[in-house]
C-alpha cells in the first residue's frame, strides 16, 4: 500500500470522552485508492509519502481503513508503480477528507475471505473484523527452537531505541528515571547502554506464511552489521527497510526471533 499524501494531526474525541490525536492518509495500490484514518499519532513517522507499507490488524469502518494503536504499520522498502489516474483519485479522496460512499477495491480485497492474508505488493496483509480487537490466534505457539528455517524479512515496524543497564545480568533492562530497576544502579547520561526493540515481518520460505516477530538489540546488531547499516543512524528504520528483502536463517520462540543469520 503506497502512501500518497496525508493531512496534519487533528484532535478528536474518543469514545470515553478523552481527546486524542488522529490523522488521515490517502493510500493506494497499483489499481485503486482509499482513505485510512489513523487513530495513533505515533504512526505519523511511519507514514512517509511514496513509501510502500504493509498493514496488519486494521479495521474496515464506514468504507475506510481504520488504523489504531493495535495496528501494525510495516515499512518495506518495496516500490510499486501507480498509474497517474489512481494517484489523482487518491489525492482527490483526501481533498474530500474521505468520502464514505467511494467504492474501494482495496477494501473489497481486504474483506474478501480469500485475500485476508496477502503479502508484499498485494499489500493488505491481515485485518480483523470490526467487532473484535483480539489478534487472531491461528498461529502455532509451539517452540521451534530446534529448527533453523530460512525466511525473508520484508517489513519493519515500531523500532524503538532506549537507554539500558550495561550490567550483563540485567539483559539490557530499560532505565526508568536513570535507574535500573533490576540492579538499582543509577546512570548518568554517558554511562548507560543503548538497546533496541522492533517488529519484523518475516516470510517463511518453506511454508510461505508471514508472521510478525519481535527482535531485540542482539538480532538488530546482526541484521545491521550484515547489511552495512549503522545502528547509530537517526533514520535507522528507513535504512533497514531499504535493504529488504533480507534472507535469513532464523530461530524463534514465542513470537520472538532468538537468532538470525543473514544469508548472502
Ligand atoms: Zn541493571
């Protein structure tokens, strides 16, 4: 799904009466365009015009895509060619701030049972029916620690950088108010460590299934070292996305990647 254009953040009233920030974005694939309402202000940094995204766990509401804090927006480094008329249509939809009556083939594709899981340039990866917020639990929870399957990393989301404890026994615990809650050490700015967490979208080569995995500092170090990306980069998520697809051998446990080895 390609980001065509977006409107600035606006305030809206939540169901519980509190105020929140949301923004509206026009997206398209290579045949059609639609409007997405994003009820999570943090995601504005992932919605970069002309980038191709894969979205997971979103809703269809009033003929538009509704993206919440529970949704994942993966950046892919993919490119798709969009015909001029589709681009113009997307921009005009945004001008109307989303016309609920606009027919959208993207939404039809998303609501068709056969196409609820589509990868990469199919763009719509997974969605939930609008009456539930549970993440589908049809994935195999059993440990596959023994196997080292091959897969392809195709998306990244929610990359976060945080200060951590450098004590080995604390496993890079996140500092709270400059203090490690595990060992109690108080850190000044320059002496703390730096740790990372992110979500990766990985397509298993053998089964062709696509899953979301959490990765931590060690795996991101391996990924960036093997692809010549600097962990210190201020645009780290973008830099990594540009390297996709990245083929890896991997081990996983409970939706986390425990080991990855980048394949040349
Ligand atoms: Zn500690």
